[in-house]
């Protein structure tokens, strides 16, 4: 059934190991002084043999407890982290959104819109056309020329989401973006995500809100301790997660 | 993913908005640097002018150095050197300060470097204009030798980009590279013919201009702009090859160390 040209994200036997030193020697001086007694390196396996693919236009969810590797997986998928083994193949432009959105706090909303829009592959003339729409959707008409460092977290998030939605990144990674917006904005955002499917965009949602996941994701991955225990039917994945969480909460 | 080199190079010029984006980021970078305060662009000119004043007093008035047209001579040396220094010292933490650009979209990191190099170049051009204006008041007349200026400036840009790439990628593993480079840069200043004519060095360090690539660029720029002579061809070619070598080392480092940037910082 699956055609290779329909695949937006292909994750092939992905492993990610972080090499952590307790003393982080980060200068030449420190390296020099500790040349004969280096601190041991700890290997933290954050992701173990993750293997799946996402088709164009699909909306998938990733759930799991804290430290289960959700965000690491998303960062690997977005090429922010290099996989230790395996590979990730993306088709199209992408935008990653998490709580630290990709914007410069020194720039104004206008400048950030242009830089981000351009980074997503739009020409300046195209950004000129959608500019008012982007600002309108984010409800920031009065703050176009304000540096975003004076914005609230929610305002920044709205702007980032609005740019991503209007500039049309082919693949959108939404890592806990529903955690900050107010109810009104979340409703708007969700409508955009719904519309994106029609446009054939691919969305990956990481969220602790099972309601959002269940409502909008066609497939859900359940992560636990760096393993992907399940990938498929949303209801099954959510049940697994909820059962797992409650069995841990009640000691025998 | 597996793009051939020619596809990669083509991608920078055709069918994409890369060049447009680099120019956009360069303009914003320039604005951030100079328009965040009331003095604005004046600051871009203040630094070389005040440097010239200091060196004029020290070398022309106190030490009575015999170089003719000493003010434009020093000014040209300083703006060339400052361009290199700004591009390298200023960009060491670039992968940290500009991470918002490459972490959230699939933007090529090289574009970020190019935009900063270009933004500094805008500042350099303002200074160069001041130099040309100044030339109208003194017996220096420009002639056709100015056509070699773009080659020399291109060499300077390639060299600066190369060093910027090398230093900023080393920064991922050694944070004190910025302090070390600060010291090396001031050594480089005195080992470049910025305030002395290059001939002074020939007696002390005979092959200096073949070790220090900046030296040849500064000497040749003065030759074509102030002496109206042809540049030292051998030195010009050597500097260009030298600069390209550093650029290739820098790009290799970016390709190998750069992908770890988000993790290391």
C-alpha cells in the first residue's frame, strides 16, 4: 500500500546515545589540567532502535511519561540532534516548534516573521502577501514593531504557530505547543492543523493532553524509556499509556 | 538528502530563496548592530577614526615615522584589519547566539555565517567610502588599478569566513577559544602592516607576508589605492589560495562538527 514517494518522514533503526561527563570540561585549560585523570563518560541511551515512517498528510502523536525520549525523538526527526545509529529522512521543509520557538528575542515581530518565513522557503514577495494574515491570526496587530523579548510566552507561541501555519512548512513538529496558548488560541490552532491535512501537510504532535492526541492523530506512538512500545491505533496507545501510568502510581 | 556537489552549488543560486534570505539576514544583523542606539551608523565610523587619531599622535607626532600620507595609510590598514577581526572575534559563539535560526527549520548553517560576513561588509563599505572621500582632499588620485580591489576584498572575505568557521566550530569543544583568539588577534595586529609600512618588516621578518595572509591583502590594497601601482601578483595569488584553503578547512569542520552543535551548546 505504501509508496515511497508518499513518505514524509522515514525513521530507520534510530539509536541515540548521549555521552555525558559529570564534569563537563569545555575549555582547553580544563582539558589540559585533567589530561591524566579524565572523568568517566556515562552513556545515556535515550532512544533505542526506533523504526517507523509517517506518510504525507498524516498527523501522528507521540505520548509517554517524562524522560521517555519523546522530545529527543522529535529533535532527531527534525535533524537537530544527530542520530548515533540509523538515519532519518525528511521530504520537504520542516518547522519545529517547542517552548523555545525559533525566533530571536532581539528582533521585532515583523523581522521574525520575515526571517522565519524565509527560512521556510518563502520569497520576500510571498511573505509581503501573507504578512497581515500572519499577524492577524496571531492577534498581534498592535505589536508588529515590538521586539518579541517583551512578549509573553503565549504571544511568542502564537506568532510562531501562525508563521508556520501560513508559511506552510511541509512537516510541522509540535512539541507541547498546546501547553501555553489560551483556550481560544488552541481552538484556532487546532482548526489550522485540521486544515493542514487537507493541504497534505504532515504533523507530528507531542503532547500530554490525551484529548488533543485522541481527537487529531491518526496514529500514535507510545514511548517508554527510549523504546517505542507501540505505533498505530490511537486508542490502544493511549490505553497502554494510561494503564502503565496508573500501575506505577499504585504500589502493590 | 544525497545531493551531488553541483546540485548543492546550483541550489544556492537557482530555484531557491537562499540569496534573498542571506541578504535579508545581513540587513537585519546590520540594523541590530548599528541602529539600536541613537548614534546609529556614526559608531561604525567612530572606531576607525578614533584609532587613526591615536596612531597619528603616537607614530607621526611622537615617533616621527616617515610614511607619507600617514592618516589614509593607517585608516586603510585599520578598516581592513577590523573587518577581519570583527568577522572572526564576533562570530566565535555564532552557533550559540544564532541557534534559533538553524534549530527550528532546515536552514543551512553556512547561510548564517555568510549573512554575518556580509553584514560586516556593509559596515566596511561605509568606511571605505569615507576613505575615498578623504582622498579628495589629499594628493592621492585613484586610477584604473582600483579594478583589482574587488579581488582583494573577496580574498579578505573568504579568509574571514574560513577563520570564522574554524573558530566557531572549535568553540563547541573549547569555550575559551574566544579568549585565546582575542590574544592571538592582538598579536596578529602587530604582525600585520597596519600601522607600519610592509617594508619595515622585510628587514626583521623576511617572509612575514607569506605566513600572515592579512599582511599581503593590506599591502596590496595600499599599493593599488595609494601608490597607483599594480599589485604584487605573486602575493595576491598566494593570498587567494591561502584564503581558500582556510575556507575549505572551515567547511570541513562545519560539516563534521556542526551537526553536533545543538547537543554541545
